[in-house]
C-alpha cells in the first residue's frame, strides 16, 4: 500500500481544514513547493494535490499547481475544480500523472464514460462518502446512490483509481471507516485510495490488510500525529 501526503491549496498556501469546513482551518503553511519537497525528502513517492479554491469556486491556485508539477519531484495526482476535458488535458500537459475528477464525474455518468475513454488510466474518481451515501458539491448535495451503487455503475471504465473519503471522519483523527473501505475495495475493479480520519499506524495496517492500494493522509502528517519517516518507510509502495 502506498501512503500519499495531501497538499490542499487555499490562497496560495497549503492548508488543512477540520471536517472540510472553510471556517475551521487548523494548518496553514506558506511555500507549497517547499512542503512538497519536504514530503519527498521524507521518502514519499506520490503526492495528492487539490485546489480547494477552484473546487469551491472561490478562486484558483492554478499557477501554484503548475509550479508543483514543473518541479517533477515525484508522481502527482491533481484535482479541484476539474470539470471539462480541457481542464484534464491542461493538467496532463503540465505534467500531472493522474487527474482527480469528482462532482461532475459522479453527477454525469455519461460524461465520465466518454472522458475516461479519452484519457484511459489517467482519471481518479473522487467520491466523498457520508455513512455510505455519496455527497458532491462540497458535501452539500447527497446523491440517491450509495458508494457501492456508484462503483457498480462505473464498472468497465478505464479509470486510474477510485478515491473514497469518509467525510464523517475527515480531519478528526478518530480512525477511518474500515467496513466502508473494505466493502469498496472488494467491489472495485480499480485501485482504491482511502482518506478520512486516519491517525495511527494501526489504521494504515488495517487498510492495507483490507486491500486498499493507497491512503491519502493529511491532518495526521501535518500535526505530527504520524511520524512521516516511519509511514514512508513502511508504506512506500
């Protein structure tokens, strides 16, 4: 299993939000490129970059993303406000190894099917899940499909992976939703990445045992709850 540090971008800074709430920002770091280099220095081999401002239509950190991709520190998966084929193509051209698509991919299955065919193996579908229900648009809209319904609907698409965030655990450092992640891993034809609530090495080992391919880690690394060197050493691939 691969551990992947998260770089969530807001106003040109790397941040961590409690529960995804913009009013509850607990971490703010300047110089995202230095943050990315530090994670690479610790031994991590992939980074997860999300433009929170673009995702919520508050602005854009596009130049920051370009700078991070230009450094070519390690493979990167990039998302946040990706809504068109042109958005995807631009990120790929700038050097993104994978592009994360969320709201539109989940709300418009026909668009996802066509776009996945245009970019085979390059798209990671990000599904935010609250108690098995999929939520979109910054967690403000609940779809009528559970995460397992979504996995079934996407079957056969040439995706690069599926990222499942347990939003009811996000930023709380209270452990992940193991039954949820186990069920998704068993149902998915693609590598599954887990996110939300991860706080201990036991959490990571439990996810590894359940067939999770990657874990996106934010708060636990930025607060020092998890030692980055130990995490990178055990979960480098």
